[in-house]
């Protein structure tokens, strides 16, 4: 798969995750974070396992050999990230949670440099900074200095754990070899569900208390954020690298704002300008501008030699 297709997959990946914030904020009021995570991913397996078998025809012996990294992927990306995120909303505001989550791309870049030895050019680093500033403009409604006035609490620390576990998930996904991406997603989800099963059974749940609207939210979260986004993410990380893929996470607040408009909310000037900065930053960070610059530089050098 080419890089252009991988970048489009990342765009849709983040669009679906933005919708997850909208539905998740409501569903978590009628289900505990553990049960929301457990139900979401058990239902997702109904689609993930057949997709893996039909599309990739994996060598299950190779999958079994990779049980340890797949277990860590399930523990981090499926269990840890979701439970920490939903739990954090009990103690902190959505603005604080989104602001702390915006640190994710930078942390992924840092870990990729340290553990994967991925190279990041000056233009790509500048793109990350521009996109991060755009996120801050959106989240602070144009008052960027508010970021220094924020009082972090227990919820903010839980979101920091989200950042850490997602970074580690992305690094492991990049290093995993011999297991196709859809199969890796399905296998890690099976292992994650087995990890959660005894805790979910002990906690229990009253399904009669879940409204039809909440079930609609769960269905959305199963089909799009759980299946499409995780598959798209794992496929794209292997093509563009963990650090570059991580930068596109800054698109989530932009898409969240667009979804809010569709639900009847008005967009502010800060959201508009912040969104433009995010898209500009992602364009720079994607490496496309860097590649064009190198081609022009090389063409100029060849012309000078003639």
C-alpha cells in the first residue's frame, strides 16, 4: 500500500475516533468504563475475526508465536487506553482530557526516536509544533495562555496514562513482524477480552438500564472506532511510521468540532483558525512538503551540474 492511501486511512481513523468521544461521553453515564470497554470489543470481535480470516488468511502458528507482543498490545491499546480514558472523565473536564491527549503525537515521536530510531526532519518537527498549536487554539477557544492556568487533577493524570499506553501500543505495533495488521488487531482483542472477562463478570451489569440511544452509541463504537480505526491505524503505522502517524492524532479535536456543528452547535473563530493550523501542520508533518523540497533541491543540483 502506498503512503498516500495510508494517510487517507489515518484521516478516517481519526474521524471515527472523534465520533467515539461524542458517543462515549453519553454511554459512559449508563455503563462503567470496564463494561463499556469489554462490551465494545467483544462485539467488535464478531467482525474482526472473519475479516482477518477472509482478507489475510493468516498463519495461525505464526500468530501463536507472537502471543507475548499481542498480549501487550491488547493490554495497552484495548484495555488500558479505553479504561483510563473513560475513568478520567469522572474527575476532569473533556477540555482537560483532550488537551492532555494532544501530547500524544509528541510522545510518540520521542519514543520512536529513542526505540525505533525513526528519523524526523526539521520540516516534520515544525509541522508537529504547528498542529499542536492549532489544537491548543481550538481547546482554549483562542486563549492559548489558559494552558498554563489549568489545574491538573486525578483525571488529568489518568489521561497521561492514556498517552503513555497508546504510545507503547504504537511502538509494539510497528515492531511486530509476521502477523498481518487485521489479524494482529483481532488477536490482541481476543487476548484483551480474556483479560477483562473475570473482572467484568465480578462487576456485573444491568442490561435493562441501557437505553436504545445508548445501544446505538455502542453499535457505532463497535463498527467504527473499534474495528475501522484500529485496523486503519495498524495498517498505516507500518507504512508511514509511528511518529508520523501519531501526528495525525491532532485531527481528532478538529473532527470533533465538525461533528458538533452537525449536531447544531456553532463553530467559533478559534475552532476555524485552529483547524486550519492543524491541517497545515499535518501536511508538513506528513513528509510530503519535505519530499517535494528534497526533489527540488536535487533537481536544482542536477541542473547546476549541467
